[in-house]
């Protein structure tokens, strides 16, 4: 049994508006792609855990959905996830895109009731502006809230990440490892597979389609030669079915091909991906459907 006397551990929540770069940041800090990322806002729907372990240290990062004023049930569930993460966390990183830095009042309200937590301001995407501009943005935000520290980063090109990681490590206090050291995340493989299909869907389709769909893995058979995966793409309205499938099935075939390629890399094995479109009228608005699909 490992000696845990000098061990330190803690939870770090990554919070911010949609598209601020939260998932990109977590993946970069971990050196592994755990959370899906796209150029579209509201890609992340669940709390995604990413675990960083060293001999005497464990940091559990919590990637969260972007903070918005929720207008339907799915978004309400997403905001509850953010709330849980901020409650669980020892350290909170507020990630702000320096080119879109208006902070919703909801975020400051969330922070004002918290005690005994370190809250860091992390201005992100500094590769897009000058150093001076980034400083002005940070100053403006700091007028509204008293942060424990400010760390400028570019999650995309890696600038500032070492310093951010060092600062996080310096603030992690003593505690036991919560997860086995070789573990990178806690969700099962089928969760990541569903997320990868959803990521491709966000990349391929436009307007309401990505936001109206969810992926439900109905069968996952591990076989010697290849894994057989059957997944439903659940849509919110009948009219969306045709758009998803496309003329002569072209669009869904493309989706299947792209998703298969990334999943095969992830599981390091050939797969057969069977996609079906299912209509569940207004599932996003229905609390029991939203729960049923794992949100
Ligand atoms: N130029 C630049 N782009 C970035 C940076 N960090 C993230 N991005 C881009 O910003 C977009 C959104 O990134 P995500 O990591 O998906 O953002 P998120 O905050 O997790 O988004 P949601 O899941 O919608 O809440 C992607 O296109 C990223 O490539 C950065 O440091 N510089």
C-alpha cells in the first residue's frame, strides 16, 4: 500500500461561458483528449472528469457546460451540473475568452456565495490579442470580482499553461488519492463513444440540429475481430429526421464514417457503427426524457 501521508489532492472546476475554451483547456492540461470540443457553443453537456496523477498528487479537473440562462429542460440540467461542480471544487478557474469577455451576472452571483475556495481568473485565447489588450480585459473583469490570482493562457497553443498548472499544484492541499493513479476519467467507454458521435454531429450539422439531438448507445458488443456498436440519434422533431439522414442517406453515412474513424482511434480496434435516427418529440423539454438520456 502506498504511503498517503504526504499526499495532496483536490478538485478543480473549469467554469465559463459557452465557447470560452473550457474543454480545450482541460484536454491540454491533461495532455489527453477527454472532453469533446467544437467551434460551436454549448458542446459540453455533462460534467466531464479528467484526472491528473503524480506520485504524491492527484488533481481532478471538472469540465462543465457553458454558463447560460437556461430556457429548456436540457439546459436546466446542464446548469445544475455547473452548480454541482462549483460546490465540489476546491479551486475554480473562471475561463474567459478575451475576445468575448462580457461575464453573465449569473456567474458572479454563483461565486459570491462561496467560501474557502480559491477562484482564479483565466483569460484565454491570448493568441488572438496583444498583451496590452489582454491586460485591459482582465482589469475590467477584476473590477467586478476579487480573484485570488490571474493567469493568462492560450489553451490552443499552450502559452501560460505551465504556469497555470504550477499555480494549481501549489494550491492543492493534503488529501488522499480519490481515484486509481492510472485512471484518466471515470466515464465508461460507451459514454466517450456517444460523445464522439455527438462531436461529429456538432461539426457536420448546422443551426438547431446539434442542439436538438442526443446520442443513445443501445448496444455495445465487444467482439474478437471488431466491436459492434448500435446507437440512436435522438431528435426533437419529425422534420429533423430527414435533415439528419440527408438525400439518399448521404449525410448520415458521412456522419457514420467520420465518427467511426475517431472511435476506432480511441478504442484502438475496428468497429462497426450502426446509426439509427429516432424521433422523441420535444425530448429536450421533457424532464424525464432528459434524465433518461443521462443528463
Ligand atoms: N484562438 C484560440 N482558440 C481557442 C482557444 N481555446 C479554445 N479555442 C477554440 O474555441 C472553440 C471552443 O472551444 P471549447 O474548448 O469547445 O470551448 P468550451 O468552453 O468547452 O465550449 P462549450 O462546451 O460550448 O461550453 C474551439 O473552436 C477551440 O478551438 C485559444 O486559446 N485560442
